[in-house]
C-alpha cells in the first residue's frame, strides 16, 4: 500500500518537475506564495476563459450574421432573376399571340369583307 502511494507521489513530483514551465505559464503566482496566489491564478484563468469564450461567441455571431445576409442577398437575386425571366417569357408569348391574332383577323376578316363586297 505504501509502495503504491510512494509511486503515485513520485509520478506527481516528476510531472511537476518536468512540466514546471507549463505550470508556471498557466498559474504564474502559484509557486511563490501558496494558497492565496493559487486562488488569484484560478480567478485569472477563469477571467481569461470567459474573455476567450466571449470573443469566440462574438466572432461566431458575426460569421452567422454575414452568412445569413449572404443567403438573403442570394435569395433576392434568385427571385429577381426568376421574375425577369418570367417577364421575358410572358412578353414573348404576348408578342406571339398578337402576331397570331393579327394574322387570323387579317385572313378571316378580309375574306368576309370581300364576301360582303361581292354581295352588294
């Protein structure tokens, strides 16, 4: 049992020695004054985490706004293109109807007018 505790303590001490620079970077005040500095380090780490989270949320919101705006502009552009295409097709069909009706009237009315003139 004591052997297991000694092995665990040795691993923790060795880890502390090997990673002391990383520990010092994350918790800079811990090694100097003890418990109070550890509390300060934890508060500092928490505030840095909150700032980082706020920054990431803000950038995500900006990206989302940008993408939604782009989608809106694309949708409006697609609708405009569809409406323009439909208007062109309607114009073409109306022109065809006008030509066909004019041709029909000319053919049928001229025959009837000539028939009426011949009856007189």
